[in-house]
C-alpha cells in the first residue's frame, strides 16, 4: 500500500466505503489527504453486480486501485486488488508497467538530446 500524502495513479490504497449509490460506491482513501473516489459498479468485482448493497456495506474497509484521475475526480477499482492481501491483480496496469511501455515505445533511432 502507498502511504504518500497525495494519491498516485495506479497506486493501491486502503479505504472505507462512505456512500453507496445505484451506479457505484464512494470510498474515502485512508491517509493524510482523505481524498474520496468512485468505484463504478463494474469495478467492484468480477462478473455482473445487480444490487451493489448486496456486495458492499457503508463503513466497510476495502482495498482500491486508482485507475484514473481527472481534475478532482478519482476513479477507483476494487476488482483489480486482492481484498485480503492488497496484491495488484492487474499489474500490467501499474505505474511501472506504463513507464516500461513508454520506454519500449520510444524511437531508438531518434536522438534524445535534440541533436539531428
């Protein structure tokens, strides 16, 4: 789990469900920032969820992964994190994997220092 003061994209955090709606649930991330994000109903668990209140409860502690950040909006996933261990279940969508992909896609024949 990451414990920095500001949430990071693809970071895994502990949190607590603060509200449940028909389309998803809001989770307050633990830590000094106390940011809140949305877990869309499709990101709660594998398979289809018809009634979210049958799967999660308000006040329940969960482990979440930040899957996008736009302005002040944070999108979270519970299904990409093992709820017992906090292990990343989709490591190909992590900060390290994205950085490696960007490095692999870099054009090796193009000078990196601006020289032609």
